[in-house]
C-alpha cells in the first residue's frame, strides 16, 4: 500500500480519537498521542532532547531569522543558514552528533504511519519545533530529503494551532485544520510535496507546556 485510502478512515478505538482525510494521502489522526501516560513520556523525551541540543532560531538562505525555534534528534538534523537548507549528522552549535531519537518518539511515528497505510516508515530525522505566541511557518514543501517515497509524520503538543495544508501548487488556497495537543498528521504519496504551513500561534496556556506549542516532524532522509 502506497498511502491512505478511503477504507482506512474509520474511527480509531478509544474516546476522543478520530481519523480525518485532509487530502488524498494526507490524514489527521485526532488525539492519537493524547493518552495521559504517553503524552507525558513524549514531553519528557522532548525536554531531554532540548537539554542536549538547545533550541535555536535558524537563519534562512535569504537572511531572515525564523520565528520558530528548533532543534533535532536522530541520525540527521535539518539545518538552515545563508548557505542553504540541508541535513547534517552533527549539530553545528556543538560539533557533536544530534541526540539519539528517543524510543517513545520513534515508536509513535512508526505506529501513526502504519495506521494510515505506510507500513515500513523508519524515520532517521526528527525536527523539534517550538512555537511561542505569534510564531508562524510560511507555506513550504518538505523536499530536502533523498527519499520522497516515505511519508512525513507531524505530532502536535501543547497549545492548539491552525495548520495550513494545500496541494503541490503554491497558488492553491490551503485548507485550515485545527490541531490540538496529541493530534498527529501523516502525509505522503500524492500529498508528499504538498505545500503546508502554520498560522501565527495564538496566545494561551497549556497545562504542561505553558505558552508553547511543540511540533515533532519525523522524516526519512536517506
């Protein structure tokens, strides 16, 4: 199976869990990571990654500083500077390898991908993005990976946000999707190069993460 198909979009077992098709081969798994114990384990794992490889505001090739702070875990990490966008095995701030991807993060990403038909997903990079009120992410494609046959898995923790998801044409108006704590989005196949972004984060307070939204984006780079 190369992606999501209509027969997969049945309600997931458990209260408050749902599955919704955003576009062909793009699925919102509502509440997929919202269990109390799992959610706390994910947050603790992310905090350990950040302690090892601190968040930083990257600079784009055009010289703009990103409003979203980020870091990475896994064999490869995504970086940006005036030289361009790319993946590196070493954290440019420390010169050391990125922290290993915590087992609970990897297991969640693999399980979410399998839920919608991507049974062999094995990410080697996890981008950790930290949004504070006002931070946003403009429409873009994830195309720096060598393996475009693998899906993207995106996990939301903390404050809710509006996720923008369009088509492979930047000129098409994107759909707006409300993402809450524990929601997971998976896209691949026909949607793998869809333009997507994040609307400015509204202020608020999350019981565990305060005035923040943490986004984990899992990718297979090579």
